[in-house]
């Protein structure tokens, strides 16, 4: 009866926003843990201004 086209874009957008949100949070946590020495590696290329202590 009605053509249900174009609804997948909204669903994909929700997953995109959720992935960006969680990715930024996880990335910031990994950078923090790396600079404090809690995990044995740091990410100097992603954040060169932050130096490990």
C-alpha cells in the first residue's frame, strides 16, 4: 500500500551517533590511562601535546 522507503537512514544515523559517542568516550579513557601509566602504552600520535608523566 505505502512504500516504506528511506527509513533505514534514521536507524543508521542512530547507530552512527551511538558509535561516535562511545568511541570518543573510550578514546579519551585510553589516552588518560596511557598518560598516567596505568596501561603500558601511550598514544603519542593521537595526542602529541599530552606527555606521559
